[in-house]
């Protein structure tokens, strides 16, 4: 299937603009000591790289695990969360600008939104190409209120634990990081399993639970801001 320029452009706008809106929202939470724009941009684009790496790994998993099984769903969630973290680490977390507890949350969420942006584009491009207007709108809106928020939440959890352990010794930091990753993978897996096994009438209930979790994450964001030595 060959996509024309117009199809690609519309998919890019439909996929990236919602993610940029969420990025603007979260960066406002760190407006007192904002991170360098260059580093935020690189971290956001790093999310694109994480998608490509995750897709390759997921294709490999499909070769060895029964498609649609619980194991496959858990492994896929694990791959996505780990690659989002690794991208954040190499792009930002190991650099000198990572100098306060809240920075871990900012960079992890930025990577997650970059990841969600490219993922949105890939989901939108086929219905747009086929000129299925209604399906394109529904897909875009569902990912705006569902998948994009989920990626923000799961990576935000990892960033939360990085922030809470910011002034602790290296061993405790690793323990916190592992706990954060396990929680994010678990939540991601549960969300995917519920989406697969829930009828369309109840799907918004799942989204509502994710939104409640996001509100809790916003409150915890404020807690991380107050972490001191």
C-alpha cells in the first residue's frame, strides 16, 4: 500500500497535534524551572525511535508466542514500557539537566507522548488513505482520550518513582525504578486485556478509570515537586 503526501500529512497532524497538546499541559506543571527546549524536543522525538524499536521487538515476540494470548499482551506492554524508559534514559535522564526530582516525570512523560504521537499516526494513516472519514475521526478521538493518556500514565508512574528516590542511594534508586517499571507494565497489560475483552458499551468506563488515575498522577506530580534532601 502506497500512501500519498496528503494522506501522510493528515495522519501526521491528527496523530501529533493531540500529543503536543498534552505535552504543553504537562510542561506547564514544571514552569518554575523548565527543562531546555532542545532536550524536550529530542526526548519527544526519541519516543518515535522507541515505537520503531518496540514494533521490531513485538514482531519477534509474535514469532514465538501465540498471537492474542495473555503472555503476548504482557510481553508487548513490557517491551513498550522498557523502550520508553531506555529512550528517556539515553536522551535525558543521564544528563546534567536532570537536576531535580520532578525532571524524571517531565522527561518520561515527554517520551511517552512522542511514542503515542507516532503510534497515533500509524493507526490513523490507513483509514485516512481509504477515505473512511468516520473511522478516522473515531480512531483519533479514542486514541486522544485513551491510548495517549495511558502512555502518559504508565511512563509517568516510572518517572514518579524516579522522582521519589531522587536523593536516595543508588541501590534504593534501582529498587524504586524496578517497582515503577513493574507497576507500569502491569497497568498497561491490564488496560489492554480489558479493552480486548470489553464490549463497546463499557469501553468508556475503562477510559474513565484511566482518567481518574491521571488525576492521581497530577496530584503526585505536586508531591514530587516538594521532595527535598
